[in-house]
């Protein structure tokens, strides 16, 4: 059984994804990629399945977003600045540390 996603829930997914993407605009980093949107959809569908529901509901999207944000905070928080830095995930080094290395070199 694959839960269906109603149009009004699709709009919630898009809005949450847009919010995540806008978090990085001020720091010139991307905080949400298309892969993150796919993850949100899969998580929301899985949550609906756990409830044995045939449709994804707004609460499923809200919980999927919460889970993704928590995971991002735990894995991509720069210990120096306390801000989410996606460079930590993609390169293993925060942008602050990379800038410092460039200055030293």
C-alpha cells in the first residue's frame, strides 16, 4: 500500500522545502537539496503507513520536517558558530574552518 498525497499536503511539502532552502541563502550555503525534498516525501509516506492510513496528512509532513531538521542540526552544526553549515556534510569541514585554513595557507 502506497499512501496517496493530496494536493493540499503537497503544498505543505513545497512550503516546508522552500523554508529549508531559504535558511541557507543568507550564508550562501544550500541547506536543502532536491534529495532532502525526496526524503521529506518518503518520511511522510512512511509515517502514514505506520498509522495504516491510505493518505498522507499534514501531521505526517510536520513530523517528517521535524525529523529532518533534527538530523540536520545534529550532523551539520558548526561547533564554532553554532549555525547549520552543510559544508560539514558535503566536505567534512565547516566553511569557517575552510576559510581559516585558506587564510593560514
